[in-house]
């Protein structure tokens, strides 16, 4: 199995911007809506090249969702863009009624998710957005791990009919997924094969899981690392196939322990094959101001925390 290496760190939001630039050239039905954050969402090129298909809505996120839903009636494929906090929590009712319930083909694209938003603090660091979005019937939920995967996901969701929540981040992180890696909605990617423990990670924690796997290998522990980029629909087959080998699971995510990837995986285990599971996630709290590195360390969302979770879960086998 291929070894994944950092080819140069980039921010995932720039992967979204690159995907939008490409979509603008290849699909004339794609339109972009922004809530006064063009630079932050990397919409600059799309706006420059396709001004007639770019709509600056201003700080009116609920209105943006309503406009996007309306644009789908005419066959357009709207991509909305703002911070994750404003993409979900602030406009939940509009998404529920105008997009999910109405089954509109809106792509809700959210940057600055999780703790790694950093210094802006708890009011902007939404840690419950995956839970909010996955509970909506018919909503696809995607959380990408690096620049290349974010670009690939942006392109893929344009071809997927139905509402999508695409979650990515602000900081520069390792770019390790191959640019030509196929992105298939709902299909997990096994990054390393192992026999002792399964590590299921999403978003920024995927790279940390790979580092943890190397550390575990040095201890004689064989870890299988799975990149779950699509949290809904969840690749249950991949999870159960890995569990059949390893008999225990660690989940890792930059999200509240309540409502995220870990709970989705727990449901799969409970219904199919109960097994020990440990969680690497924020333990039912808000964040705070700090650098991304400081926050990920304080809230134990790093490779060391994954190693410790593996050690705990293996004692429960």
C-alpha cells in the first residue's frame, strides 16, 4: 500500500478555491454566493472570471441560503460560502426548510471549521456543525483532510444532485493525498493496512492518524488508518471489514464528541458488531482563543492523543 507523505503544506480552503476556479470554467450552471468573505473563502478567481455568476450577499447568511435555494429552481448549482459557524448554526432553520426539506441542490461550503479557526475564539469555533448537518434528512456531509482532497470534493459535489455540506478549514496543513486520488462520495479510503487496531479519522485528524500509526508501528502495533471524508452517507462496509480484522476502533475528529463521526461509527458497531471504541474529539465543551497548534494540543486532538486512545482500546479487546 502506498505511503502518504507531505508534499507541501497548504490550507484546505485554498483547495476549495481551486475547485471553484475549475468548476467555473467547466460548468456554466455553477454559481457562487458569498456572505462578505470573498478572500477568506478563496472566491477571488471565480469572481474575477465569472462576475455574472458570482453574488455578494453581504452579512446576511439566511438570505444567502434562501437565494441559493431559489436559484436551483432555474437549474443553477449554487455554492454558498462563509465560515462554518455562520454556514450552519446561524442559518439552521433556513437550511432545514428551504434546502433539506425542499430537497434543493444547494452546496453549503464552510471554511474556518473547528478549533483550528484559532485566535477568533469560541464564538467562531463551531464544534457541533457535523452533528447539525448529518441529522437533516437527505443531507450529504463531507469533511476533507487536505488541499488536494478539498479540491477533489468540490468538483465531485457539483455532479452530485442533492444538498451537500462541505466542511474545510483555515490553517495550513500537510498536503498528502495524491492529486489524482479519486474522490467518491460515501467511499472511505484505507491509507494504511493493519491488524491490531482500526483508526478512523476525518479532516485535520487524518494526518495526525498517519503519524500515530508510525509511532505505533515502532511499538509493534499494527494500525489500519481509514480516511473517512464522507460522514454521511457513511461507508459502513469499510468500517466493518476493517473491524473484522482488528476487533477494536479509535475515531478521531476535530468536532464535539457528541454528534460527530465517532457517534456515527458507534451506531454501526452497535447494530452490526459491538466492539471496543475510543474517541479522540472535543469533550463536550466550547473552544477558546489560541493558535491552532496550542488548541489542538490542549484539547488533545493530535497524534499523541490517538496513540493513547489506541493503547486504551487495545486493553479492552
